[in-house]
C-alpha cells in the first residue's frame, strides 16, 4: 500500500470507529452488544493475535469462502463488503448476500478495501494479504485493523495432527468468539463434525486396506491440460475419510498441472470431476471435462472412463469451505453406488 493510502485508511477508519461507538440516543432499544464489554476477546489466526473490544461491525470478506462462512453464521448485518466471487452464491445465502456491498468483483486492492472502512478483514488464504492486493497483515495491524486467515491455509502455524476439516471447524469457532456468535458457530461445527463422521462410516469391502480404490480428482482443464488434486489439497483428506486413495497423493501441491498421460499411468479406479460451470472458463464444466477424457486417445481407454466410473461434485466444494462437507457426502454416497464400500 502506498503512503497516501495508509493515511487515507487511517483517517476513514478513525471516522468509522467514532461513528460506530457513538451511542444511539434515538433508540432506547439498542442491544447491549453494541457497547464495549468489560473484557476483550482475543483469537490467534495464522500466527497473529487479534484482540477485539467489541464485535466487528464493518467486516470485509476478501473471498467467496470467507463470505459464505460469515453468511452461514448469520453475520451479514456486520459485513461492510465482499470480493472475489468465483461462482454463484447458493440460493440459501441469496437474500443475505444481496445486503452486502461488493467492493471488488475480483481480488480486492488496498484502495478498494480502504473505501469500505473495515474494522475487521477476513480471507480464506494468506496470499490475499499482500502489498499488491489488500495489503499485508502487518500494514493493516498498524492501522488497527485486525485480520483473520483460515487455519487451513496456515500449515506451519497449526498443531501437529489436526486434520483440514478440524482446522476448518476451528475457524467457525474462532469467528464465533470474535462476533459473539458462539452458539451458532458451535452448532455449525458440531453438525459438520457429524457429517464427517457419517462419511467415515464407509466400510471397504475388502478388510485390511487391500484393494483400496484409487481416485483422480479432475478440477479443471486449462489450455487442454488437466489440473488434479495433489497431496496438500482437501481431496486427499476426503479420500482418507471415505476409504479411498488420491492417485496423485505423491505430488506436494494443492492442484498441480499434470499431463493426460500421467493420469492414464495412474489408472484410477474412479474419477471425481469438479464441476465449475458457473465460473464459465473454457474447460470448467463437467461436460467439457468428460469430453476431454473421452476424446483423448489414451485416457479414453481407461476402465474408469469406459465404464463411466465418474462422480460429479461442485468444484468449489473441493476447496476448504463451509460447503466442503456436502462434497464429502456426495463422495461417500458415490463410492457406495460404484460398489467400492459397503
């Protein structure tokens, strides 16, 4: 962020803070939560602690994942902006989303963020907080704007052994503390833990792990090349939960670009297609991905393709979000339909 931008955001934030903290003399029924509590709330996010004297009133979500998490927690009235929408917002969130200003259709810049006068900024990934994007977390902290990054995107800062889903649920719980929405956040985490436990009840037909089915997750096809789930993406954890093995679990990336020949060499038992039709880029739709496989001289000969052992799930749900347990449920059910588990 350039120096004039810093000065501008500091001034606008000061004005916004003063406006938010002024008593509403015209309304005697102003809820008590609007006043400063006697004790502050502190949470640690991706190695940085943030302290809140009161729940945020002008939160900005820098991506769709964060936006939908806040909407699921019923926090739309505490949001001053959203950005970087990749697909359509689900109908369940439509009315709430319509109330929130879109500060940027793509990735927000520091200037766009400044104009929203936020008192809290949340992003699903750390790379949204860079100098050429929304500004670094250090810059925003210097301006008294606390930030929050999903724990799923902070592998070096998390306790060993915590699964991606547990990290996702910890986000809900921490955001519940920040906004004074602990009850709703706790229920959301409990419901999704139950959904993960249900998917984990998939029982392989061959005990002891022998014959564990392998799966390739086809996320996108760009310039004719496939992008698949690697070791560090959520699909590897999904596979483990339901009793399958990600065929590209040896590639230390979330969504590596590979060749169709590499897909053929892995010869997966089944394929999961991430449907990104709503994003609208060439190769995003499930139909285009099917056509790419059936039209390839080598991949078309795979048993998984010839025998239509292909599952379709919403592509956005293959990245960590409040919707990911839905894709996990589709995966578990699909494996049963294909005969891989009891």
